[in-house]
C-alpha cells in the first residue's frame, strides 16, 4: 500500500465557498467538502476579486470609442495573450475564446478539411468522442497501458492514405480514472504519419502545465469552469490554418470584415482570418478575463507546488480506499499510472447513487455518481453494460440493486487536507 505523508506540503489556494456550511440528516451542520472538481472546480478567490475589481468598468468590446470600451477591448485581447503564454503557444498559434471544451472541440470539428479522417479512442469523454461524427471516424479500442495506446494509434495510422488530412483527438487526463495519457508520444506518432492532434486538456490543464510547444500538439481545448474560473468560457488554441479557411463557426457581427450587397441583390461577406472569425457576437469579456486571471494565479502558485500538494491528496484517498475490501477503484493503466486528483470507484453491495447521496446527507461531501459522460469507457471498466437513464447524471436504480455505475471523487488546488480525510473516514 502507498506510504502517505502526515500532511500535505502547502496550504490550499483560497477558493469561493470554503466556509459554506450544509445541514446533515443526522443533525447539525458541517462545512461543505466540494470533491467534484472534475465537473466544476470552485473559482479561486483571487479570480473572483479580479472580476469584481474590473466589473464596474466593463463596457462593449471591439465596438466602442469610449474609454471603458477601450479598456474592455484591451482586457479581452490581453486575456488572449495571457492564455497564449499559459499554454506556451507557438508564434503562429491562435487563441479562440469559446464557451467550453465541448464548444472548442465542436468548433474544430466544424473546421475540418474535406475528407479528414479522425482517430479517437473509445475511452474519451463524450465531448471529445462525439463532435467528429460528420467526418470519417476510426474509433480505437481502449488500451490497457500507455504504450499500448501509442501502439494502437500507430497501427491505425499506418493503414491510412498519408496524402489525405487526418486528426487525432485525445484526452490529457481522464475524467473517470484521472490517468495521464502519453500525449507527447501520441503527438509524435500522429505527426510521423502526417496527422494532426488535438488535446482535450479539460482535466489536465487544472493540474499540470500544458505546453503546446513541448507536447507538440496542434490544438488544445479546455474549460474555464474546471480551471478555477467561473462558468461560461473556454479556449481552443493552436494552428490557425484550418481555422482561417473554415466557414465561421457562427455567422454574425465581429466575424465579418466587410459585408456588401451584390448587384444581383444578394450579400457578399469577407470574413476575418483571425480568431475573431469564430467569435461572432458580443464576446464574453468577463469569461475571458477570468480565465486569464486563473492562468496567472496558477502560474504564480507554481505547478510544482500544486502537484506536490495534490500528491498528498491522491495518496490519502487511494490508500484509504485500498483499506476497504468492498471498494474497487476503476483504472485502465493500473496502480503505477501517473494520475491527477480524479478517482472513480464502485462499492460492492452498494448502489453508487445511494452511496454518493449518503456521503452528501451524512457527511456534507459532494462527489459525483453516474457514468461521467464516458459510457464506452465505463462499460470497459465495469465489464458490463452500465445502467443509464441520463447521459451524464445519476441513473435511477431500485433500492438495494447492485450498482452498475460509479462514484467519482475529485479535487485540486483549493482542497484542504480535511476534505479528503473526511471522505476516507466516511467511506470506511
Ligand atoms: N473533456 C473532458 C475530459 C471533461 O472532463 C469534460 C467535462 N466533464 C469535457 C471535455 C467537457 O467540458 P465542458 O462541459 O466544460 O464543455
């Protein structure tokens, strides 16, 4: 079993909601232990403060001559630069602000060149599994080691016609097992076969530095609400060529450079060839600004320190769960896999939804239960057809029925030691 340190190496970063108390069915109340970071992490206090300081001054972006409009435009465009630095973008890369990871990947899917062949592991979150369905897609079987993932991709790519365009889409860290995927090796395999690669960093970016240069990926997508910023904004960053020539994702103001009536009565449009091409409509300046603020806060805290802290949290949860014989932790790559603070498990004899509900009602702990928008992966991990009546939410099951979905506990930079210690005690 894993040796666990006495306590973590540093203080958690201050986040919203850390003093919120919730009632317990057993009487009294307790501070809420938010252990569902993989769904949405609490916003950093620092991000909230930055937004509050800016809020009185916000104005229209890109359109106004007034002082506050110019201030907002500067903040929006500076946010783009901050995100580009955070992701260690190459000079030719573009940062497009979107609504979320789901939106970013759908935008890229809409910008694929004709006849693009897409390769995606069946283990992906639905946001990275499903947007490509209009293209030709090869679904790859779940690998059981990181090396097998690379070998599986190489085998599939070797069969393709290297003259045509191809895209690989892969997650950096699983939203179910927390396991890290061999992104650099997969990128090398993709490029060796003339394919491009997009990284779904929704679960990776909050926990580890993501460098487009170092990983040598063509695009990266992530969501603000998992990166300690509030809801409503995300990012697609990377190569501009496919995006520059694609039809705009949304047609409207801001995406167009020039619009004119033709002599035959129709309308001609010249679209921008910058990020603005895919950002039609009034932009979410607060969303972009809050993402930039979170990027700065995480960089200042330092990923080395954040990773070291998270190691204590991961070890505590894994060692605690290992002491409960009825618990089975779900894993593709096994005990030695590198992982982030996302751990899913089932408890023999328990319905996962009831178990999660009891953690909330009796201990004030918020976890997630269900299939985590990754049905094929859950099927592989559970070795049977999971119950599903809701795509991402908790499926219904009769009282006492054997659980065929799972429980997920997830945490990060704002998690105090006490939350994971309370969780382990509650499970025991
Ligand atoms: N990819 C992964 C790996 C995720 O965990 C999630 C969110 N659970 C998404 C994509 C989609 O993110 P969003 O809901 O913010 O679009």
